[in-house]
């Protein structure tokens, strides 16, 4: 769907008018286009003493060919960069004085894994104070820390937990389409973090901001970063349109064979999507009692699938006093119970292969609650519960389990929302615009990447750092 | 500070105008006044099969003399009520038809501890569908569940986690000064939940809504509910004005001897507060290096304290690019590092007694981040880390550790905020108004109550269910 205001602000007159009226000034987000550069450098690299991410980062920037600048507080970067043949140089910070030259950068990556005290947080101040002003449009900020729950001392846990306040504030300060995230990398999971760092530093994460991601230890998996899903089979529910169709497209683009599932009533649109991506259409009603067993049998016969995306969902909005019982039950059944039944059936039939990934779709409503959505929010909060309860269990089978929680995404569904409510939803985020279905799809593709095998139990919002939350 | 819009909307003309313009219609919140009824019943009681809270609830309502109504789906309530001599009757639900009689209620309490499946959530639909319309002004909704992390099956954990979506949505639907909360009571902690249920059902929790509270197993402690802090000594930092002064007043009202601490520059105001409440003034700079040891020695000499409230805090707002290093450091030092130093010193000197409580003050900024507050948000996110990391350790010493996270509270500090930003902050919550310092103080008094010994590791927002979050 079209955001006419975004187009208007992009025009010369619109830009002038919106600036003078103090209106939001969204910038068009840079999104990933195959063949075009994924990363816009150079990246300013900073670190607190004792950090453990230097080699991983130097290798990553060397592989991707993105130049870096290092902050004066971390001269050791130079050595690591040289070892990896990575092009770097000392960062020249903007002084704020007109006409003085400085390094324009595509973002800042800070290795905070070495921070074990409140005083240690000062290292962040220096790098961000000096660097933030130099970040260009649609830049990227990533702070890498240690999961507080795994820290050796309470003070280390406290300092690491404090990083959330910093990154979420930075997300609200950087503006102009920039994003800011916090990645908690467990000890020993440094190399496994590459898929996550690539995603968060690239144009693929255009509408993901203010998020906290946890990466756990896992065996190293190497992939072709251009086709990370090559040789993998994915099943996407609700694939006939909107976000589901975008997911099918992106997974296919990344190399997966995609089975597109939707209700029989959507067969025509479903066939079209399947045909566009060289996938297969499966017309099933996920809520029907016989579906899980049938699906499991059919998928097992195909040799099993690697990726299961629970995207299908419905809304039946009313305040609870006016809500009918079928509206309550159908939303809980389709959005939550059906996912459980399908997971159980597929796992029992070994139709979901080891090394695979389940990705669920939650919602900001499931996090913050929403007026008129007691049923929907309950189902989507349940999806969060599913990820939290299920991830440790599935880890034993080598399967990851994560969820995306979309905010305001431009679809037929949101286009039908009344204007004033739609505008509020669109603008109440750090990007001052709605996201696109592809933004949700890219996030799911990151979860589905075999190299993301250390990424499990995460709920990641795709919401442009919406102000709404809990 | 005064919210003139709230006064205006309370007038006949203001009410008419605001309704016709579609403006927010905040209602004056009912707050606790000693001698006036704390609870406004009757409460509608509902339960899913297998719930374990019935006896605790029947005893609580019998003790407080609040009548109940039971929902037709839970006729067993009648037996429990009779056993406890609790006045009850079958709830007559509003039909929506004009002129038909129904029971007006002061709120709904639902025992969801027995829910172990997604289907089991239907029990909630029936009670809230029938009951929500009957709730009067400033009513109370409390759903009681089991902590998902302690559930025996994944599906039980999922269903219990789903309750968050329901209660947060209800909080946004009930309006007219009503609140909605979720209390996760661990198995065996049913009786320990009384202090929490009393707080959340009473007028004391006027500005607390949309919160999730965890109650752990702990030894039963009986208190005089009119003076629960009798015989206890509390230290409150930053006590000379605003929220700190309100905390000192409320703790004293509840029976505590209160030591009021603030910087020497605030001595005069501090003395006045101490005098008003019959407490003592202590003029110390908490950031000074010698303070922790001096404090510990002095408090140990007094025989130790039971309650430590870390309220002192400062802001030095600027975007990080414009922030000076002293502004960064002083905020982190005073708001976070000083608390750690004082805790360590008091614990080492055994100046904080077993059975005691530490209460910290975090902030919505620490949860959601805020533009211009990288330093403040980092410090307040660190406070959350302090509670999460410290609560299990302090539990071994019989000390609880919790935090309040205020949203927009009417103080001299918020009165200085520019009008448009202040109005946005005030209205962007389910109550369409700012809170009062006393609302934060009442929440702290609940944490400090010896009968809240099962309440630890909680971060509770006092924000009128602000829309802002993460």
C-alpha cells in the first residue's frame, strides 16, 4: 500500500513545508536489492577493553569488503584489521565547526562484551558522542554485549543490562532512517553471531530498530551468503497475499524451495504466488482437525522440511463486551492452537528436520495489548509464550524457534483502517512511517538462515521502533 | 502540580465539549485516604477449573468485608464464600438492553491458575464478556495466573503467557480510571499473594495498570493492614521533595520510622519533610566516596534498617552528540553506581536486616529509551539489571529487591517540561492523565510491606498504562 505522505515529504515543496510545520520527516528506507551493495560503509568500530568480538568483526568486514574506521579509544583494531586484510583508518570525528573535514560513516559497531562494571560504560559515551553525528542516512548502530543472565558478577550483569537503555535511546536519536540494536552474544558464540550482524548491518533490516537479540553457542555453519537457503525447503502458511506472499518471495530469492499454504478459498492467489517463485501451492485450512496429520504425512513423504513459517492469522476485532464467542475462539484457534497442533504433528512425524527453523508471527498487540483486540493480543502473547517455552526444548533437536512481532506494516489489512488511526500507527515510530511486508520477510529469512543456528528464543519486533510497548 | 485539563473536563461544560471534540476524557482517580474504604466492591469473581486461589480470595474478601458476586461458570465459589463467612451472590450480567437490572461491580478477579491449555482460555472470555460493562469508575481487574517459567507443560506455559495479551488489552478497554493487572502466583505462594491482591484491588494502586507481577513462595507473615510498616525503619534517598517526599510520607503513614536523606544543599526542605512525618533528616551526598561506609556505620549503630528506597536521581538531558562527559558520568554515577556502592556497604555491615526490602526507582525511559536521555535511560535500564541480577542473591538473605518505573508523574520536574511535550506525556496513557507522586509512593509501600516477602525481582510501572514501551 502507498504512503502518500512519505512521497509528499520526499518532494522539494513537501520537505520544506513539513520541516516548517514541525511535521514528521520520514526518509525513504534503503532496502536490500539483489546485486546492489547490502552494506553502506565505512563503519566506525569501537570497543571497550576486554572485548571478544574483534576477530569476528574484522573477518566479517573483510569478507564483505566494507571499510572501517576505528575510534582512537580502540587502536588495537588496526592490528586485527591488518590480520584479516581489512581496510581501515583512524576515525576523524566531526568537530561541529563548519567546513572542517570529518569521516562520514554508514554506522557504528561497538563491542561492549568486555564491559563488567558501571564505570566501564564510559567507553560507549566516547564513541557514540564522537560518532553519531557522522552517520549518514539509513545508517546502522549495533552494540554487542553479553547476555546479563550469563554474566559472572552481578555488576557485569547490571552494566550489560544497562546497554538496553542506551541502544533504545540511540534508536530514537539517530533518525533519518537509521536503526540501533543490541546483540547479546554468549561466550563462545562470537563466530555464530555473523548471520545476525550481517542482517542488522545490512539494508535487509530496514524497519527493524530498537531490538535486543540473543545469540547462543552453536556449531559453526557456513553458507553462501547470496543464497543462504539453497537446498532448503520451507513451508509458509497464509502465503497467498500480504506478508505471507512477501515471505514466500524472500525465502525463494534466498534459495529455498517454498511450499505455499493457504485456505482453499485463496487457491487462485496462492497458485499465482507459488508460480511466481517456482514453488508449490498447498490448499489447506490450518484450523481443520485433520490438517496437522495430513500435512505431517505429506511433508514427511517429501523428505521433511527445514523451515516452517507460521504466518497465517486472522483478526476479529471488538471490545470484549461486544465480542462474540466464535470471534474469540476462532482467533485463538487459528493464531495459536493451530500452530501448536501443527508443530506437534510435524515433530512427531520427523517432518521438520534437524538444523531447521520454526518462525512464528506475533504482534506488537501481543506485547502491549490493544483496545478491541483481547482475542488477538491473547493469541499473539501466547505465540511469545510458545517461543519462550519451546525454544529450549527444540534446541535439543537442533531446531531454532523465534518470532517476529510486526508493528504497522502497509498491507491491504492496514489500508482498510480508518485514516486517523492509520496515520497515528504509521507515524508513531522512530521512522515516522509504516513498514513493508518485505521487512517482515527479511527478518524471517534471517531466522531461517542455517547460519542463524545460534539464534533462538528471540522475539524481534519489525516496527521501526514503534513508541508503543509494555 | 496541577493538570488544568483534568479539572476542566470535570466541569459540566468541559465534559460536554471534550466529548463532542473527541478529546481525552480523564476521570479523577480514586486514591487511598486513611479512614475511607480502600476497596469498592462488590467484586465479580471468576475462575477456570482447577484454580488454586479460591480459599485465599474468599478469606481476603471476608477479612476486608467486601462483598462478591460469582459468575455462573464458577458456582463453587459459593461454598468457599460460605466457609469464610463471605457475602456473595450470583452475578446478574448486563444484557445491554435499556432498563434491565444488573449488578454494578467494583471490579473482576479471575483465578486463571488452573488453565493449562489454549482451549482453557475460553473461561476468561465468558467472565470478561459478561462482566466488563458492569464495572464502575476506577474499577479493578486482576487476573491471577501461574508463572509460565514454572509450568509443567509447554502448553500450560503458553496459555499462561497468553494472559499478558488479555490483561494488557483489558487495561486499554476498561477506561474511566479502571486498571487491569496480571499476577503470576507460584505454586505454594497462594497465601503470600494477599498483600499484592490487596494493593492491586485497592485505591492505593490508582495509577498502576497493565502490569505483570510475580509472587514467589515465602513464609507467611501477618501484618496489621492499617499499619503494615509498624516497627520498621526505612531510609529514603532524595527525600526532600517530589516523589521522595511522598515516599517518606506514605511509609510514615503506614507505620515506619523514616530516615530522610538528601544532599546537604537541600537540608532545609529535608528537615521540613522529616519534621512533618516525625522522622529524621540525614544530609549526605550519596555520590561522595565516603558516604556508603559512613551510612553503613551509622545505620548499623541504629540497629539496622528494614527498608531502603533508592529514590535519589538526576537528569542531564542532551542528545549524545551534544552531551558532555560530566553529564554522562554524573547521571550514571548517581542513578546507578551509587546505589550499588550503598547496597554493598549496607549488606557488608549487616545494616540492612533480614526480612527487609530494597526498592529502586527505574523509569519508563529505562524500558523504552528516550531521545535526549542516553545517560538517564542507560542508568535506569541498569537499575532493572540490578533488580534482575540481585533479587535471587538477596532472596537467600530474606531481602526482597524490586523497582518501580514511573511514567509521567506530576512534579516540579515535569512542570518544567515544555507544554506540548508535557501534554503528550500526560495523555498518552490509558488514564489520559499524569500520575501523582503518591502513586509511586503507594507502590513502594506495597513492596516494603513485610507481607510482600514473596514479591521480589519485579519491575512495576507506575504509568497509567502508558502507551510507551519496548
